[in-house]
C-alpha cells in the first residue's frame, strides 16, 4: 500500500460501486476496455504467477484524460479479461502529478516490480517534471518505494530534459535489471536511454540507444527494446512527426530493426517502418510469453483522433488485439495471437469464387469476425478490388486494393463519423507471387487488417452503427478469391 492509502482506496471503492452498473454486452468481445472512465497506453504487460497481466493508463472519474492512475486486468488467454482493482494512484510527492506509463518485471524473490514515471506538479517557477519511480507488490497491491523517484534528471548527462523523461520499459538481466526510457535531448530530440541497476532501486546511465534528430518526430514516447529472430527491435511512439516515407504526420509508431553491440551501447539501424499503418494505434508494449513468443498490445487510439471520437459508453478507449511479432527480411511482421482460434465458431468457407460486380457471400456478414480473403490475381485483368464492411444503406468502411499501383487504401469516411478528422490511410501493398491476403479482425467498433501475412497492419476504430453488418466484394474485372470467415463468440 502507498504511504497514504486514502486516494487508492477511494478509487477502488468507486470501481466496486460502478462495476455493478455497467452493461457488459456493450463491450467489445476480446479487446480490453477500461473498467470505467478513460484509458490510454498499455503498461506493465507481463506474465506473472500463471496469468498475463495488463495495466493501463487510467482516469477512472471521466472519459477524458486526467490525473493518471494504473488500471489493471488479468487474462489466461489474452482474450478474456478479468478486472483487478486499480493498482496505482497519484498519491505521493514523487507522483502527485500522475503515474505515467511504465512496465513490470518479476523480481528474483517472486514479487512484481512496477517501473513507472512519476510526474511532479509544476511549482510557482517550474514546469512539471518527470522522473522514474518503482512500486513492488504481490500482483494486486503495490508499495511505492520511499526512495522514489529512483531515477532523476541528475542521473543523466547534460543535454537531457527533466520535463520530457518518461515511460521506462524494464527487463531482467543475469546480474540485475535494465530499462529503456524516453527523453528529449536539447539537440537530438526524442532519444532512448539505456539504464541499469543491480537491485531495481539504484540506477545508472549506460548510454543512448537511438535518437530522432527530428527525422521521426520530436519527443519519442513509450520505448520498447528486445531481441527477435536474431535482430534487435526498438519500438517508439513519436509525437509531432512530419509526413515522410511511409509515415503520416502527427502521432505515429516507429519500429527500428537493427543490430546492437551491447558492450559499446551501439545500435545500428537496418530498417525503419511504421508499426501500424492505421488510424488508431499508439504506444504499443510487448512482453515475452512463457512459450517464447513476443506479444504486443497497443492503445487502439491516437491523441489526435480521440479528441473527436464519440463517447457512447460509460468507458472510453480500447486496447488492440494481442499480436505475435516476427521478423521477415529485416522487417517487423505481426499476426493475431493463435489463441484467437478459441473464439472461432461457425466457419463459412467459399473457395475460388469469381468476383466482378459488387456481390455478397452467403453467411459472410457481421461485426464479430475473423475473416481471411485470398485474392488470386494471376491470369486476371483485375486492377482494383474493393471490399466493403460494416455496410448498410448509409454507411460502409472501404478497403480498396489498387493492384496496378501496389497500394491499399483504408477509408472510413463513410463509416458514420460527424468529424473532420483523418479517415483514410494508404499503404504500399499488393500481389505477391500473384496473391494477396487480407485478414480482418472485426470486434464491433474496430477493424484490424493484416495484409500479406502481417507484413503491414492497419488498425482503426470505426464509429459505424453496429447494425451495419453487410460485407460486399467487387472488382473492376473478374478475379478469383477464397474467403474463410470465422464468426466469433
Ligand atoms: C503516451 C503518453 C506517455 C505518458 C502517458 C500519459 O501516450 O503520453 O508518454 O506516459 O501517455 O498518460
């Protein structure tokens, strides 16, 4: 428990009282939503004492961002979530301005250590500052260290910021702990620092792993750094990025695949790509499952679009589906976790159907679906294939494959939004050896589209009325496709 248990107890009391009044069936089937109020980044994603734990940035008292708490949920299969009481509240001097994002790791003695950013409120002459804190507990109740903040601005060489210094991602090493944490350097802008400690309390600066140099945004938030398939992967979420290469302007996600020379703290970039090309995905965090899989969950939202998004439920925001990561040709690829199969019920299969005029397929309809389309473009004059989902007389979400230009367009402009915000995204993708695969996860108010076995992923919330559930296919010239649609339940 915290030194002053009153604020956390108040939140837990509020949660207990509200939880009984919330309609469960309005929630998505398998995407995590906050128990009540607001949610942003995934935090503390880990496997601890036989369960997956996911904490989240949380403001229980409204559906807008506010003083940050850590919400908490557990799951056995990454798809069915059970809420736990709020884990952290901003209730000490070190975090009075909020418990910002962070991570979790099991300690050698079996306790769970949370590393998070404590925000110290602005004083008369100062802006609010950020530093790193720890809390240790049994997976439900956590005691904040009296030494907090355990990593301060004074730990860093000159040039690093005390105002933009956040989001520690911690892991265990043979002789202690390591973390990456984000900062904003006076020259190099967003930068990711490596810190080490023997006991989790006494930390020292090791080096800088990479920096934006304003190429990929100003501040870099929510770093993650891990080995995958023989490479090292750095994930960051930039703020205020210029559009360039495959990246759109604003808040985005960046994956840098490279090699890491640990001795010299030297990270060499091989490839740079967006983690997700959709409209609503930010601040992803990964964990290593007991079976060795690297699993990632992101906030299924974006700081730009969330301001204008409707608040239809007593909670706001969702996490993405959990995804397994792998590297192919030095690029990050993703597929939904294999546990998804446990949600499959009625499976409808249509093999080698010829599509031309807009058509639907018997049994392929709904808003809860895991659907795979394999387009067979060989020996076809087809240059444009169009898929409409969440469709009724007035609405549709369009996924258009412009095969001639090697471009896929996701467009939710007719999806029911009343707001003039971004509704379309373009991504370079097309036929590979004559084929293109599109796997769509639809969970009521969201779509996650995995293109060509997860080489690209586009994630988007859709505001479309839930009754709009038709799906149609069309092509500008006859083309064959196979569709396997698993209804989910
Ligand atoms: C990213 C972020 C983090 C911060 C948290 C605050 O979405 O801005 O950098 O820790 O959200 O809620």
